[in-house]
């Protein structure tokens, strides 16, 4: 398993990936797999306590399986980890999927583990923070927390499926969400087709533009 060590300065920009106990850990698996293939950023992974259970229940996976896809794996209780400090330079963080509990913690500056602390660092350092929130329907509390993090500088990116590419499988839907996340950080990819206008014809093969 990768440990909490990374060369400084890195040979690639660093991106923090937080995984919480919200439903759909497949979103995190797909994103980490895509980034491992692209090799354009150095990934720093932190997994919440609840995410361990969700990974097991929904995907028959363990945190170790995710750790194997990341460049660096951080223990959630290690508040002395590199990503807990603003002096450790990163391009930002994505929390995928992001539970309403984690959203609330970030919205109110309540950093009770490394994941929420890393997110708080991104906000205070004015770095990109993307929250892939998973819940439906939304309560007023959820909506107010989303407003609070947006006002603080974060981007709320619910994993809303797109049907203009005419997805043929779940993989296509996951690829679209991963692509939307990478777009927020300016990371080039070929994960899913882009809209070319109603007059353009898009041929799809396994979720890719041909």
C-alpha cells in the first residue's frame, strides 16, 4: 500500500481525493482508475470511516483496493499528514462521493478527521475544492450547506447523469461524471464525448468519441 510519503517538489501536480460513506463509491473507483491511467497528476487519497463500509456493501471492495490506485494513501486519523497543511502545495481536492455529513462539516469548518481538514485547507488557501454530493431529495439543511460551501469558494458538483451522449452502460455514466470532475481542475482527458452542437454527429464506442 502507498504510504504518506511523496517527493517534494513533485514531478506532477498533486490532487487530493477524499472518499466518504455516501452511496456510489463507484464514482471514486472510476476517477482513481482514470487518473492512474492518465498519470498527469499525483493522487493523494484519504478515505472516511463510513466509506469503508459503503465500499464493502456496494462494491465488494476495501479501502486497500482504492489505495492501490492512488500514488499516496493517507490514514484518516493522521492529522499530521502532509495534506493537513497549507504549506503542502496541491492543485486542490475533490470529495467523491461527498456525504451530507461531510458537506456539513466542511460548510461549518468542523474538521474532525484528515478528510475534512484537507478540505478546510483548500478553502483557506483558496484552492479548488469540488464536492460530488450524493443525496436525494435534498432538505433545506442540505441546500443551505451547499450555499455555504459555494460562498466559501467550493464547487458543488452532483453526479447528475447526462443523456445527450446516449449512454449504453453504467460505465458511460461514470465516465461522464469523472470527466466533469477533471474539467474542473483543467486535467485533459478523453473519458466522454463533448457536446458539439445539435447539428454535429457523435459516434459513440464504449463511452468514447470516435
